[in-house]
C-alpha cells in the first residue's frame, strides 16, 4: 500500500486545504509558503497508474470539496488540493479493465468540508467508475482472490463515515484499522508496529501497518526547503524495509503495509514476496 497515495501531484497555486490550521492558511497567502507546504505534502512520486503497475494495491485517500466552488466536485487533498477524485477513479478503472484478475482496496479515511450532499455525490462517482467490480460487504475471511474472481469483483471501498450504512458496496472504516505511530523516530516507529501487530484483531478485519514517519512542526521548521523525502524518508527507509523483510503474513501477522515514496526501494516487491511464506505453510500442511 501507499500512504497519501494521491499526493504525487498537488496544486501549489490552489488555496491551502481545509485540512490545515488557520495560521497556516493565513501564511499560505505567500506563494513561497505554498511551495514549502508542497515539499512536505507530497509523499509519493508515482501516479496511480504507475503505482498499480509497480504492485501497489491498497490506496490511502483523503478527500475534500473546494470551499467556495460552485457544484459538489471532490478533490484529493493533503495540505494542498490534488486532482479530482473522479479522474483518479477513472485511471484506476482503466488499469482494472486491462487486468481483470487484479484487486484493489480504496480507503477513504479523511473527509474535509463535505456535507451529506457531497458524500452522496462522491459515492455515486465511485459507483459510476467501478459498477459491478465493487465487492459488497462480506465476512472478511470469505474474501479470497478466488471469491473475487468468481464474482468478477475487483474493488473494495472502505468509507470512514456513517453514510456507509446506506450503500451495500461501502465497507465500514472499522474493517480497515490503520494505527498511526505519529513519530519522527524510526526506532519508536518499529516498536509501535510490533506492538500494534500484537494487538490486531484475530478475525473480522483487515489491518494496515503504516510504516511511515510523521514530521513535527519543529522538523519542518528546521528543514524547511529539504522537504519530507530528504529529511525523513531517504535516511530511514532501509531500516523500515529490513523490518518488513522480517515479517510473516497471516493471522496476527502483517496484512497490508503502507509506505511513503514506494519506488525508492524495492518496497512493493518485498511486501509481495512475503506471500511466498504463506504458500510454504500451505505446502508443509499438505
């Protein structure tokens, strides 16, 4: 999985998003400040299509309306506004059309400046993009690849808002817990990942291990122009990747792992290779 999957493009000419504090919104009237915000908002380099081609199957999504804009258009957002959600969904659907056995998870977990009419608009967009590819809510343990292939489903949508109850194809957010370490220290992050894996639910939910470091205000202040990638990610990715390599998938093991800048190391290939351990278990059982 990728963290803030859509943030490969954010519009530094747009106003700062409603996900930011009032003080930052005021400062962002200066265009240089928006350039700095962009350096810390971008957590991916690859487009959705490139991420899909590189093996990413779980997408972490934050969305917002544009306050003051006429209509109900919804955009991706992380500090600054990204592309329209509709454009992203179409890009993903076109990949799925070409690869009918691939399955993706879309996790809509943060909503900003959205009332119920915005939500209904977005949910209708999701349905229009994927239609019969959408997998309705089911017991998590039943949802194997074989199950998806038989039903010709390719998309699971997780929707962290009470309106999920009105649509059978929206999975509740509590089926996709993603505990967040909120630290700049890689040792604390790895300890947190170990602890939360030990606490994960044995049955009934998916589970996201967020292998990401989060800058504090003072981190940003000290390294203004270096940005997230050069300050936190480059230096710590090798240690994070070593942790990933040591994991086992399956019950009480890792399930979905997310990272920033997924192409900087062999992140996707390393996570995918963990599945071989499950195959080995199956063979030893038989």
